[in-house]
C-alpha cells in the first residue's frame, strides 16, 4: 500500500510540475459550462458581473423571480457589462444562463437545492440542480476570473450566534476570495456589529457607497459606522485593481444603501423582522432554513412591502455593480 501511495503522490507531483498556472486554470474551466458571451467578455478583458441564483429559486415566487432575474440582467447589459448568472444544472456548474435555463431555474423554485460552497461537490456528484448562494457564487466566479459580483445582501453572524455558532460561510468565503461583492450590506435579520467585526477578522475591505454608515439591507442606516467610504464606481475600481496587483487573496465588500424612495418602510420591516425572529426560535427553525423562512415571513407581515424593497435594492446594486465592472475593465 505504501508503494502504491508513493506512486500516486509521484504522479500528482509530476502533473502539478508540468501544469503552468494558465494550464491549471484551463483545466478547472473545463469542469464548468461558460456561456459564449461570458467567455468572450472574459477573454477580451470586458466587463462581466456575476449574479447568484438563490435569489431566483428561493428569494421570491414564480413568475416574479423570472421577471426580476431578466430585469436585473437587462440592467447589467444596458450599462455596458455582461451578466453571468451562476447555477448548477444537472450537475454542471453554469457560468451565464440562457433564457431557457433561467426559466427552468425559476420554475423549479425551492425544489432546487440551495447550494453554499460546502455543497458544491455533492450537487455536482449526484448530477443535481443547485442555486448558488454568495459563497458558492464566489467560488465559481473566481474560478473563471470574474472580479465583480452583485447580490442583494450577504449572509453574516446571526443574532444569538454566541449560543448557536450560526455564522454564514459567505464571510469566510469573502476572506479567501479576491472578488468585489456589491450588496445592500447584510440583512437586518442578522447581527450587523458582529458581522462587521468578523469581516475585519477575515481581512475583508468593507466600504459604504456614498455613505459614512453601513446600510442594513432594507434601510439606509444600521447605526454602525462604515469602516471606509467610496464615492464613485471609479473609486471602487481603483480599490479592486490595487487589491489584484498586490495579490491579496481576501475579498472586498461595497455596501450600497437601498434607494431612498424604498427605505421609508424600514421601521415596519424591522418590527416584522423582530416578530419573525421570535417565531423562528419558537419553531426551532435554524441553519440554512432560517433566512428563507424569515424573509418569507417578513414579506407576509409587511403585505409584500419587504419583497418590493428587496427587488428595488437588487436592481440598484446591479446598476452600481455594472458601473464598477466597466470602470475596472478600463483600468486593465
């Protein structure tokens, strides 16, 4: 057995020694399906924006999810970038979905597995369908060289994490993946001060966009001062460019406040959030099931106000994100 193991290690070592970084990257890329327009844009140094797919399958009902996904992709295209929605279909990681694939993902809804980074190998191995969370989307975007990723809000440290240890893998993924994430901060159902502390521990650069205060997803203000501030897509692009040139392996979080016209219902949503959190604890709902439950319950309690706000902030993030991607492409 020892000699067999040594021989195997020798073959692996030989393979590694004969693969250049470019060849190794190409080998990884061969494991995924990249849409022609995304592949062309990456090859030509064009602006590409990665988009997650959990928001499609688990974030809202059909057909509203499909309509929103198409509208977000249209915003990206109309502002000079190429959208790359990421999902796993029949065990194949797809970087950039066509219309038929978007329709399929949206119609399947919650029957599609919510796929975080830890779940990727399992979904691929059983040839399943997976809707990527922030951590899984970061993994695939990094694999193919996409530098900008737009989402609604990232996961974080859950309230009462001192008892549950419930901390989203989004945070550790950001700490080891050199990609810029554009979000509306973290969801207000989370412990925002602890989330910011954890991001600092992970060496993730965090900046609020045109604000001194870190946003709380549905509301512009969280009561937490932002670690840093940026005021334009060009500011953001320069930070990303410097991060790349310095070969830092940690990511970047640009927190974009929800547009003012959609933040007025913040108090209503916060009150509903507190009630939903209480109900989740009473029903022993935790882990990966907690966030979908809370968002759905808050939407019920607010009569759809929170869902409308969610859609508005995702579209706004897409607009800012593609502007950043275009500015970055002009620096490269």
